[in-house]
C-alpha cells in the first residue's frame, strides 16, 4: 500500500484531466487503485478523482465514446467526447445508505474485499435501489440549487451520472432476482434531479440507462 503525496495527487489528477480513450482512462485509474490498495484508496483524503476517472472510463466504453477526461475544476467531474459532441457530467455513486467503505477496509487492512460475497438476504431489492438513487439525486439537486444561488453554478448542459453499486444476485445481465423491478424504479428515483440536469444516466450491472429525458437502456 502506498499513500500519495499532495504533489503526486496533483500530478495524477492533471494527467487524468487530459483526453484519453475510455479504455486507457480505466487502465490508468486501475493502475493507481492497485498501487494504493483498498485501505488507502478509500481512507486517504482527496482521492475521489481516481474513482471518478475509473467511472468515466467505464461509462465512456459503454457509450462508445472516443475519449474522456476529468474536469480540472471544482465541478463538474468529467467530460466525454462522442463524435463532434462533448458531454459534461457530474458523477456520484449510489450505494447502501448505511455502507461505509472506509470502515470496511480499515477493518480488513489486507485489502480483501469484505463484502465480495453477499448472502441472498442482502441482495438489492427495488426498494433499496430506489432509496440509494433517490438519496444521491436529491443531494445533487440540492447542491445544484445552492451553487446557483451563490452565482457559481454548474456549466450549462451538465448531466448527472449515477453509478448504482448494488448487486441483486444475478450471475449475468438481466438474471438477477429483482432486476426488472429495480430498473422500474429508476425514473421515479431520479425525479428530484430532473429539473436541474440536462440528462440523467444510471450505470448499473454493466449497462448504461438514459433515465432522463428518455428512458432507455443502451445495449451492452
């Protein structure tokens, strides 16, 4: 495990703020993650940009983007180039509301994922997914309004990207116990943010869903 100095953090973030193919962005982020180990990755401050870079790479691959990069500014988080269009995203991860990943890896300093295997009674349900998404959508909407009132708003046409980090027990896409029911919650769950973001996407189980303005699952 290796902690990053402030200079190293700045250097890595500057590099990830350059345009890279989605696969290269994901590989660079994964290289940093492996070097840090889970404990430092989730407990050291100011490292959220690594996770954001990884999400940008994964999402960009699924969308067929030519390149992605982090935004070298306080907000939003990343940009994606598709053809001659550049899409701008604020990103957030939706998980169980009571989950504290930093505590998990402090308790398991070997880096082993202590929640790799979920018992069936803890598989995600539609209610759990809706609660997780709604919580993040509401927080981002509240943040958007607060920034607007202080005259430092998000850039025009900023979209919201939500990574739903929940398992529903399926071994393959669409094979989960509650898969269809969870999908059905997406639109209602993101409603607090609809007014504020130009589009809203959810990445779940390896598939990107454009929930707003048109509900559609993009083929994997």
